[in-house]
């Protein structure tokens, strides 16, 4: 006798890996919970599709029916009816195309194949696709309506993300929707689209001298002292500091470079290597730091000489210890002043750029020191004379940096946020 029962499960990532977990029904026969390792978990807290288990002879088969619980129960009922009534002819559901999840996988794969695709961009795509799918709960692209997109945007803002981030994510989502042949322009009127992409361009935040000094004082480990000073006096991006090796530092010429590390899968942003001056005091500190352990490859690696991706946590922790948390920002309010949004690594970069501009270094040069894409394409094909000219410039620049980075900061000199991103 064949097994005539269809079972609705959810394919869930558990602590033991992906498992088919039984669905617990409410009295009204809706999905109430998912039974994961013997515990009833809210369906919202489990990622993965609903799957219906049936038997064909002895063979167990699973069929995915999407992530929407209502749709999953409907499909399950339909299958159960066909199993209970083998003579009944029920028209098969119309054949549908690829699901949003299928498209998402395909989209990410296609993007990953494009040359010069940075890890940050891929991470960003991944985040947006996951968030949108979790939020919209539609299975097929043709089911997407205006409110799905608006609700996603709203959810981002409710979570406390800035208008700027929400705008960026909407842009990324639009790219994906277009990939699925969803006509965003037809779905959302122009005026609404404009609202979704609007954000106030904020003035650049920079650290004050006092804040930097307090951070230094509150840092117990030499590692952090050198790291903060490095970020502050080179304007390096976090990733660039993470993957900095000792061979990137030229103590003789007093320069530091951003270079590719193919084996670590690190490539400078916009695929542009660059060299910037090292101020004397920082150079000395780095030399002392090197003496502590001459065996590592990375300058700011972990104890096992791996790239350290916990720099931001350390900064937040030390800012808190130094009593610098503002108690006013959203993050401070939410966390009881345990974590302050006014402390982040990129702010060192903004401070660096601002100081150089303040001391009279022109914007083009500052952009070059920061490693900006718009100017960089020109640097790639540096001819020899130009390379030499840059070397001469570097020497001059090192003097400017020296002066600029030890001058007190004026709070009233700002540059546009995007100019130091
Ligand atoms: Zn704060």
C-alpha cells in the first residue's frame, strides 16, 4: 500500500546543517511554527523554502513550494487532495518560470564572473538580495508589486539605516529587478522613485585632536595605538590596512603603498595601486612595532598573521572605554550608550583628507592620495617621466603631510562626504 500522505516541511538551516523540519499547524490550519531540534520556532526566524514530502513507491520526494506560508499550505492541500483522490483529475498548476530565488543565485553568479568585481560590491548585492527576499516573500518576479519595493525601503529605515544607505540599496535592488525583467519604472512612478533615492548630503564628520588623543590614551595595546595613528596619518581604507604587508612600507623612502595580494584575494579599490608619504613619527612607531615581531607578513594582522576584520569593534570598544560615546546618537540611545555611531574607521580617512585640504594641498592631489577612481585611470599608464615626477611630488608632499597632520584641526572646514568615500 502506497503511502498516501503528503507532509509539509520547511527546509531550514539548523545547528546540524540543512534539515527538513516539520510544520506545526494552528487550529485554523495555518503555519504556526516550525519544529527545529524539538523546539517550536517562528517561521519568520527560519530561512529556507517550504517543501512537500511525498512518497513514490519507496522513494521519498521533496518539492519546493516557496517561502510564503499561505501559498505553501495551499499547495500542500492540493497535493493531499490529489493523493486522497487518485481518480480525481485536477488540472496541473500552470507552469511557471524561474523563482526570485533562482534569479538571485543566477544574478550573483553572473556578477561574480565579471572582471574587477570587488568583494564589497558582491557583499552588498548579497545583502540586498537576501533582505529583499526575506521582506517580500513572493516566489516569482511577476508577483512583485509596488508595495513590495516600498515596504523593503521602509523596513530599512525602520531598522535605523540612513536614507543614504536605503537609497543605495534601492539602487542595487533596481538593478536586480531589471535583471529579472521587472519594469521598475512602470511599477513605481517617477516622483516616488525620486523620493526613494533622496538623502541629505551630510557634512563630513572628522575626529577632533582631543578625540584622537583620548582614543590613543584609552588604547591599552600598542597594536591599537599604532593602528589608529596609521589610519589617521595615511587615510587608508579599513581593507587597505587589513591587508597591509611589511613589504608595502618603504622605510628608506618614507612611503607606504597599497598593493594587490592575489593569494589573499585582495585588490585595491578600483584596481589602483598607490603610494603615499609616511610621516616621520608614524614611520618611527611602525619601525618599533616591527621590532616586536619581525616574523609576520601583515602589519596589522591577527595573532596568527591573518587579516584582522575586528578593527571596527575594537574602535567602538575603546571609544566607550574612553568615555567618548555621545549619548545622543541613535545608536547610543538604542544601546544605552554602549555603542556610538560617531566612531567608525572611515572617519580617520575623512580627518586625514580634511587636514590636508586645510593646509592648502589641492583637491586633485588629496584625491590621488586617497586613491580615487576618477583620477586613477590616468595613473595606470604612468609613463616613466610621469612616474618620476610623481616621486618628486611625493617628496614635496611628504613635507606637506608632515605639516598638515600635526596641525590643529579647524572644525569648520568640510569636504563633501562622497569625496572621501
Ligand atoms: Zn553616540
